[in-house]
């Protein structure tokens, strides 16, 4: 079973994304992007060309901050490697796929609104 890791909100990057790939430039929205990593366990379907977690950590760990940083789909993304380093040692030889998650400001503002009150609710 794959293991998924996402950067905390403190590492979110402000950016814009084109939300309609079929009509480029017609629906560009601003939002927050975060690093997202998938670590594949034996038996999971993944590309043999993916780097191992060991190689990914070696290539993308910033020697000054100790954080993992990589660039994908636009801006440079950062994630704290502590949860990855806490995995059992054999995970260092498993494939890892870097990615990103993006949430629009519109969605973020909607998720922070108080829930509507129902009649009779205090």
C-alpha cells in the first residue's frame, strides 16, 4: 500500500493554475500549492524509473535548512522530511513520486465559513 505525505500549511506557496486544460487561459485561478510525495511499497504499481526514497532525499534535501525542496508544476515546493525519515529503513529503497496539491482561494474561503444554522439551533 502506498504511503502519502503532504507538506504542512506553513510550506504552502501562493500561485495560480489553469483550471481548464482544454481551453488554456480561460479559467486561471489563484490558490495555494503544497508538496505531496507518494512512497510506493513492494507490490505497488509504479514506474521503475522513479528514484528511491534514499536517492530523492540525497538529491533534494537542502543542506542549510534540512528541508526537502523540489520544483514541479511551477513553483519550488518544500516539505519537512521528518515523517519520511521516521519510516522503517527498508523504505529508503522504495520508489518515491514527487507531486503537488493545489487548492483555490475560493475553495479555501468556502471551507472556512461557518456552517449554516438550521432552525432551532442555538
